[in-house]
C-alpha cells in the first residue's frame, strides 16, 4: 500500500479542484528528520488559489485531516507534517511483503510489451575489458527492472563484428601473424596484432589504405577475407560467452553489425525514395541541419557503409521483429551524437516510432583517473579482474567463516557480485575510478556488505527455526528502530518504478544499501529473539528484509548467498 498516495488523497478531498491527487503526490516530501514526521506537504502551491498565506492554509487544513493510517498531523509554519500509524502500517507492509515474496514490487505497467535492449556489444577479435563492464551490467539490470514492472526485455548483444577494424586485423595477421599463435591464444594474439597495426600505421600511413582495401574485399565477399573474419568471430565468441557466464548474463540475440549487411540496401532505397540523400565530396549523406546536427554519413566515397547505415537497418528490423514499446541502447556517453543522428534520420523517413528509442548513456570506468584504451594496449581484462575479485572474497570468507560449506560458490557470488554492485551503485552518468581492494570490502557501501547483512538476517531466522512461509497472527510493531526499516520496505514498489523511469540501476543499489544499514542499526538496538509477544512480528520483519534485499540484488544481477 502506498501511504504517500493515501495522504495525497486525504489532502485532495480538502483542497478540491485546485490540485489533482497526482499533483499533490508529486509535491509531498520526506522530512529531513524523523522527528518532523514521515511525510510533509508544503502549502505554497495553494497560496495563489486560496488567496491566503501558506501558514494559514496549513493551520486550517491541519484541523480537518484525520484517517486511521495517520496518527497525527503537525503544522510547522507552511508545512503539514504527517505521522503515520506505526502499528497499522507495519502490519500492512509486513503482510504484503511476506505474502508476495519475491513478487513484492512487481507491477503490470508494461502489459507484456517488448523492450529490446542493446547492451555489451564488444568488438570481435578483442578481449572483453573493464571498459565493457558498464554496458553489460547496466543493460542487464535495466532488463531485470523492466521485466519486474511487466515488460518483456529482449537482451541483444549487437556484436562489433564488421567494419574497417577487420581490414586492419587482416593486414596485421597477413604481415605479422601465424595460425599456430592465434590457435594457441586467440584473443591475446589478435589483440597483439591489432595494437601492433596501430603502432606501425603511425609511421606507415599506407597501412591504413591497405586495411580499407581489405575491408572492401570483405564486404564484397572475398573468400580469403570472409574465412579469416569467420575464424576471428568464432574464437572471440567462445571467449565472450565464458565471461558472460561468470557475470550471469544471458542474451536473446547475438545479431551484430554483420547480420545487417543484406538489410542495408533497403535503407538506401528508402532514403532515396524520400529524396533524403545528397553527395558531398564523394560521400553520401543525409542533411540534418534542421535538427541542429551534423550530416549523417551513410556511405563513404569508396562506397563502404558506416555504423549509422547498419544501425538504421537494425532499428527497422527490431521494430518489425519485436513491435517494441521502447527500444534501448545502453552505450557510452561519447556516442550521444550518433544516436541523435540515428533518431533524426528515422524521423525523416517517417518512422514516428523512433520517438520510443532511447540512448541510455553512461560515464567511464577510469584507472588512476585516466581512460582505458584498447588501441594503445592499455587494457584491463575483465576476466582477470573477476578472478582476482573471487580470490579476494575467498580470502575474506576463509578468515570470517573457515568452515562455510560451498565456500568456492559463495566466494564467486561475493567477488563477482562486488564488481557488479560497485558499478551499479554509481549513478550511471558519473565516471568512477576502480580499485579492486575497495570494491571487495565487507564494510562500507559495497555489495559484500549488503550480501553479508542478508546472510546475517538469514542466520537469525535459522536460529529461531522460522524459515517457513507461515504468517504470525500479529504483525504490529510500534518502536522507532523497526519503523525506519518498515518505511524502506514500504517504499520498495515506488523505488522500482523510479529505477525504471530513470533507467537507473543505482536507485535499486542505494535502496539495498539503505535497507542493509537500517537493519544493522535495528539489530544493534533490538533483541530480536527475546521471547515476548512481539517476537513473531520482529521475525516477520527480519524475513521481509531477507526477501527485499535478495530481490534488490537480483535486479542488479548479483547473487544473494544464504550463508557467508
């Protein structure tokens, strides 16, 4: 039950047509301190319509409002401060959480409509680095969140398996590579060749011309070029899938850029039919001046296509295939202009569904404040980071709980979960520096802290022998310590909705941190297992915490071990 909505409806009855329930709901605030109540309403928005001072409006409204869910209303200047009925609210919230279980917070807003989500999208023939982590885990979490509110997510790994980089790689392989070295260590050897090409091309620019020529051969179906490309792709995918398995991320489609090779002619035809194409210095473009954007480059002067040509084909294919409600692209901030151009060209083609396409940008992971770069070989391999995180987690678990069963499985959940959680607790638009030792700490605002808090709550339930789904007769709690936890549990459905509306997993991560912190404060102050009348209600609260923390972690793509 949404108690903010109850307060908004109470106010609306007294205010009348001046403000709608929704407008009042959006004006409601959370007081800075619990001593000022649970919900506050500022009356400034009513001053003009009522022709009275906000303080006077607050005083008059405060005398009229009464309801079972509200224990009292304080008037503080222009504010109405609502104190909720702790016993009624706690019983209602705990019953709702325990009855729904993992479905608590589920909503039907999506009506089963599809949302394709373009995420991860690494380039073939290069290892998955820390630079790919953000798109992968942000996209996967958003997929979990949209599913929770009733959409059907389609996770698409739009592989970078086409483009001039393959011309560069073919030239590098033919000049400096050999089959044995690639077979022995496929990804590392291909990366070495790629980096060597860029180093050599700085001294010999003619290598770039050779690379462009080889890519054109590949586009034209040259047998040798296609055979090398397929080999590079197969070796890379095997490596990628191993890492995705570690992260617990699965995909519905691996259709990358190459998949759209035979679908681009239609795009060119559509653009020609609408008279949108012009030639500028030999290149074929779409003028986007009316959108305040640079021209979209559709074909280069040598006839080779570009990213946007394939992305236009991909957008049209996805709309036809999935009839999407929305289409999301979880791609770094630096591609913002590309997606503006993509949407503008689709709009020019008359495809109004382009309004439902959204670029979900994110900031960089840095190391020592500097961007990671594949081209110059400054790369931090994601698999190495994940393995080291699991090793650190194993060390800490061995110190804290050496006799733990399934220690290796738990260490994997904790270590890999720590890396994912650390990424997702940051607002996605922010850059952040990555230090592994900070990430895999059991203290502070970390994934292991949240996991450990839930495991501690599970141990209380085991000790009490209260692990079944039976609801106690009384669920009423009225102490200040439990109240902070109850409010966080009650806010959960709204939190999930806010995470969806902002496409922001950090909203879920922060809720998990706050709930874990609130529970630890509660546990420090209250003897949960004291044998008195409120013991069943206290255990119900602990059980509710384990349910919601596990669901918070699941939405982030993080495991929740029962013991640590």
